[in-house]
């Protein structure tokens, strides 16, 4: 898969099937779009092209709004590679870009830069200034600029339409199981292992403190989680705490720390990827060290049960 930024080195090819969107999360709803795109490209011998944006458009259009990403650009690219897509074009989303009308965007970028014979559009996709470019507008432009349009229906789970907004909400509520189902995979994030206060080691449960690689990445609700950890090519399992460590600190900073089962190596400075399997409980303040140790043992047992069920499934 070729990754192109702002059309640098792109070769125009009218025989292209294109889809456009932010695609944050590359979730189950997006999956249908990419499957449709590659199916059309394969059938008609077209090049398949995904056009996406950096930064997230909402950061530019509504700079005061707080939005965290389900997938960084690198994560998005890695997920898109799984579909056999030929090219991903990453456009720099600016205020000037947001002022383009739907027709200006189609003519300037899709027709003249990439070349287009087929456009695959999601059920709720809007584009162009004031988001007036919808399926109907796109079909009108298709007639004018000689390309076909294929619309993809919404994907629902339990009667609820899957969307990036809903997945963000689920993660912030701590509903990991449902968020993972909507994503079609386990939610994950990565970071460098850094030195912490070493309290876990003193308690008999050494932890790896994680400095999250991208501060725009969404971190789920505070609490204790069963997790899968990838260290280089190794897979390990453990218990993760996201929180402020209220037992030890009154006004502490948010900390992400993982206790990896049956693990005793110095891994400071290395990268750790964490996949969330399930949320075990809320973070809470304990009255004594002994009370905390007792709860950690319970958390480990519960996590091992969950992990065992997943591995044996």
C-alpha cells in the first residue's frame, strides 16, 4: 500500500475507485466501505484509493472542542493495510481546505489530482463547506464529471448505528466489551515504559509505567483492566490501572501502569502496546497497604479468568 501526503508523487489515473473520510477508529462501519471499495476496484480493474485527513477536521473547524483520537495516523494506516487498498492519500486539513465547496473539492482533488471512475460513500458522509456534499450532491457531480457512485448502508449492532462518536463515548464510560465489538478488534494504545514511583514493586506487584506515545490518543475511563501486552514480538498478559493513585496521592497526575504476569525484566525505554480485554472495576482509595494488596490479588484472579476464557475460545 502506497501512502501519499498532499499528492506528493501521486500519478493521476482515471481508473480509480475512491472513498473519502476521516475514518477515525477504522471500525466495523468503516469496514463495509473498504470492502465495497476493494470489491469494485477488483471487479473493474481499478486502483483503490482512500482519502483521509490530518489533523481531525473537528480540531480545525471547532478548535475549542476537545476530541481525542481512536486511531493515530500511523494506527489508521496499519489498519487500512489489512484491506489490500492500493493508495492512502493523507490531506492536510486546514481552514482554507474547509472553505472548499463540495464541487471544488471533487473537481480540484478527485478529478484533476487522483482521477476517478467510482466513488464509494458511507451512509452519513458529508463533505465540502458547510457539509452540503451528501450522496445526492455526489450523484449530481458524478453525472457532471463522469464517475459512478456507490452508497454503503449503516452498520448496526443491537439496533445501534456504529460510529466513531459512540465508540469514544463507550470507552470514556469504561464499556470496553461493547467498544471492542463496534471496533471489530480490541482497543489499543502504545507508549514508552518509563520509571515510576516503584510503589508496585514494594507491594510485590511490579508495574510498568507507560508514557503514552501520542497525547491526542483517547485514554479510556479510569479503572482497572485486564490487558494483553505486546513487547517487541512477545505477547504477555496483565492488569492495567488507569488513574490517579488516590491511596498514595491526593492530587496526583493521571498514570497508566501495567502489572505483567510472570514477568521480571528491566524494560525501561522500550515500547509497549496494550490491548484492552475488559474492565474489572473502578479505581478506588484503600485505607491500608494490606487492603490494596488483597484487592490486587482479587484483580489478578479475575483477569486470569477473563484471559483464560479468551485464549481458550
